[in-house]
C-alpha cells in the first residue's frame, strides 16, 4: 500500500468516459472570464477565491465552478488513439486546454501556452521523505504539503482516503519565507474545494493549480 503524497487509491467508478466527447470551448455554453483581480491592490494576504470541482464520476470527469457558480474548467477522460488514456482540461475563458497522457512508464502533461510537455513526475517532484512535492512554474518554486494532517498509516490511512478526507496546500518555497497560494479540501466523495489567493490568480497561477490538483487527486501513479 503506497503512502506517497499524490498517489491515492483509485476510485471504484470508471474514469475513462467523457460525456459527449467534445474537446473544445463550446461545451461551456459561452465564454466565462477569470475572476477580476486588481494587480495594484492584490497582496499575498488578500482574500482567497473559491473554486469547486463537482464530479460526474471522479475528478478526471468533472467541472470546476468559480464565483457565482460559473463554470471555469471542464475535465474529461477518454480512450484515444492506440488505446491511449487521455485527460483534457479545457478553460472556458479562452479555450486553451491541458492534456494528460496516462502511460507507461511515465505519464506526460502539457498546457498550450501555459506549460511545455513534460512528465508528471517532473512537474510534481516528490521529496526524498515522500511527504511533499515541489513544483516550479514561471520561475517560482512551490511546495505541495498536507495541511495540518496527521501522519496516517495502515487501516486508518485506507479509511481516511476512501472517505476522501483530504486536505493539502500549495505554498511558495523561498528562503525569505512562504506564502500560501492555494488550499485544497475534499470533504465529500463528489466534490473538492480549491481556494486560490487573489495574488496567485493575478500572477497567472490558477491554471497550474487546477492541473496539479487533478494530478494529485487522480488516484493514478504520477511518478
């Protein structure tokens, strides 16, 4: 039984079906702009903006709702050519999309205009103690860590994971101190809440946060 951060138990639902199979922004029913943030007034300690993953089956087939219940991202998984399992994350504001190709020995990820193609393990680097994951984006280093969570082992860990009682956060990793950029809480088997700082949104970190959460909560090996 693995206790690697980000390598959770797979769910009992089928992660390989994708609604109507569409892969463009039309599935959103219209363009939805990102939350407006004042770059001059935004501050690392400013308020958090909440986004909610609502599952159709699991996080690999879900929608991300933001302020006022608007849909900001759609996530779907299907079997592509050569039986390749492909997860697509489509952003409603501009139609850009991320691709996660689940393969062996390594899965890959890319987001046009946001992230160059690389392995999932390179994007989310597991620390030697296997308790955190580092991530570098836009020349900024971040760390994903469990959020005030106890160290769980054996049956307790299994129950905790099956109930989806998951909580972790993303912080900047700097010798000058750290700032929380995002917090993730899953308290229900059909939804996950992600709070992203206004400063993080202003700096263009929302897409990479959403992508990382999908990887970490996918239940699939990412190293």
